């Protein structure tokens, strides 16, 4: 089979040349589609369930929320392990699946199980964490006032701008899983009950809760037919301002006088309980956010989309506010890829120099060196096919000596036979037919050695390909890329470069 490939390559140079040109074009296109990151993502395949219960302690959260959720998800197929954390007001359950499980299928299974869970009525509805990984934090920024506008905007204004303007627009960016908000003050409308007034009106705190929940909603009715028209009945009861909240009726006295919220409480603006703060450069507190990337996304492409969207959002911000990034994955990715490029270029130059010195023939050295870019393009196409991203591990571990091993064997055999053959001892040039015959014969004789050399190289990497878990995600990309580069095409690429005439004693 290999001998037939060699003969076909030697006899049909134009076909093979066109094929290689097409391969270069296709490989260049695949290069533009290659996901690029700094390091491999070693996060396991997991789904997190988050449940908040502001009025429950850690023991109650564990007993009434965490344990029922763990019981409900215990029989999901592909479940590897589950772990949980229960603290005051918060339950976090992490469900780890096998590496072969699809993350979106796993999220669907967890969601179906959560519909059957009965938890405490004081807890909020369980929610799934965003579909991201431990390396999903790709872009961090702050929303801050410009110089001279510091006194115009409060921390509540900055948080409101972040939540309602910046975050909502960033969520529509392709590749973004979620935007987490930090800092500022979360604005709330507080109803501060005055105990003395409540007691004087013969009311309880439960009456206030009931009145607020029942009188802050819209309701719909039927419709009234009036000639050819239809009038729909709708009751608008949502509070639109603090004065609307103050006018909510708690109950009517015996004489028919209504008791309003404003009679027993003070309605005012407030903020949620704060557990931390976001500061920057010693200039005080600010509000900001962290952009999370979807699992398996291309960080370079997502960051590019985020930057473009941030530039658009900047135009919609209130006067005096600006978005300032302080962490960008692009810099880390560029540094990593720059290191890889530096190593690859230096390695390729060293290999070419060594080949020229030891083969004693410039053209032969360049022929062997041409295997390097062709193998790289093939490897990149296979990396896209198998979902391997370009990073320090997958590209930085390439050894060009291994890649050109088969080509060196064949080209060196051809040169050795032509230089020491008595047939060409008295002539300075050989014809095209003689060159084709020598290339075909020498390559056929040495092909077994070249093939076995490549097989030995691949066997060395088999233990790495068998790794699983975190070790597999860290080191398997390296072994896969080396295996992709060590492809069988390199054994007959050298045949493309046989010329009409060849200097025997060059």
C-alpha cells in the first residue's frame, strides 16, 4: 500500500502539488478556527445547584434543603460524585459527572430532578449555576464615575447602572454564560415598621406582610362587549413609587377608616445587607462585574465580542460614568501564545540548520523542513476535529525532531544512494526519469524503517493518552498534538520536490 502511494506521488507530481496547495488553504482556514487559550481547562464536568434561604441557619439549610436535593439527584445516570456546602442562608450542591457526559444533558437531568424536590417554604427556588468552568472568568471591569462626577453618583446609582444597563446588555453577547455583579449598594424599598403605631392600631407584623403581598400585584378579568368593540378588564395594583407603597391599606377600622402602611411604618430607600466591598486604587468603593464564558468557548473570540459590546454599552451610560476593565484574559493568552510561537520558530530554525549541516545539501534540508508546516496544518485540523484547543500544553510541547524523523530517513537514504552509487559517479546531473526511479526505489526500501519509527514515537505517548481526570485534561492535549503531527503524509511529501535535474555532487 505504501509503495503504491510512493509511486503515485512520484508519477503524478501535478496532482499531488494541487492537493498540497488545497491542503495549505484548508489548513490555514482551520488555523483561524482553532480555539486559543493560555492553559488547558482542567475543571471536571459538574453542575452546581444554588438555593438561598435568608431566614434559615446552617443546620436547617442542611436538613431542609441540601439533604433533599442530594437525595433527589442520587440516581442520575453518569453521576460520579456529589458534594455540598450549607451555611447561613445558602445551600450549594456540586454534582460531578463522568467526563464523557454532555454538560447540557447533565443540566437537564438535574433540572428534572429538582422539580420533584420538596424543600422548606422559607427557601427560594433552587437554581443552576451558569454553564461555565473554573477558568471561565475572562473579563473583569468596574463601573465608576469620571473625574469631577464622584459626588453626583452614589454607590446605589453605580450598582443600579451595573445591574440594569451594563449586565443586561452583556448577557446577550455570544459566548457569555453570565455576568456576576460585585460592589455597590443593592437598592431596596424598605418598610420600617414603627412598633408603637402598630400596637396602637391593634395590628401585627403579619398583617403588614399580608397587605404588602396582596396589594402589590396586577390582576386580570374578563372583557365587556360594547357594540363592535371589546373592553378588557384589568386591575393595575403594582406599586410604582414609595408613595404608592405608603397608600397600601392594611385593614379598615370598625368605623370604616382605612389604616395605611404609612400610618404604621416609614417607607424609605435602603440597601441590602453587604458582605463585602469593591475598591480600586485607593479611590473608594465602586461597582463592577465579572464576565463568565460558556463551557468550551473560545476565550479569544468571546473576549473580542465582549470588548465590542462594552464599547457599545459605553455610549448608553449616563453622563459621567465609564466602564474600565482591570482584568483581561487576552493579555495572558497573548503571552502564552507568544511563548509558544517563540519556541516553535526557534525550534524550526534549529532543525533546518541541523538538517542542512548533517545532510550536506541545502535543497534536501529545505525539503525535509517543509514537512514541519504541512504537519502543523494537519495537526491543527485534527485539533479542531477532536476539540483540542491551542495552548501551552498542546502546542508548546511539540518536538520538531520527532516530526521530521520519517522524512529525514527517506531523504538521507536517497542522497546516500546517489552520492555513493557507481552509476552516477561519472556524471554531474541525472535525468527526470532516473531521479523518479531513485526516489521511488530508495523511499520504498526505507519506508518500513520510517513507519516503524513513527509507530515507536506514538507508542511512547500511549500511557499519556490513557490518563483520565485532571491529569488527562492537563497532559492528553500534548500527546494528541504530537500524534497528529506524526502523520503518515510526511513519508511521501518529499517526493513532490524531485526536480528535472539534480546535482549529484552539490
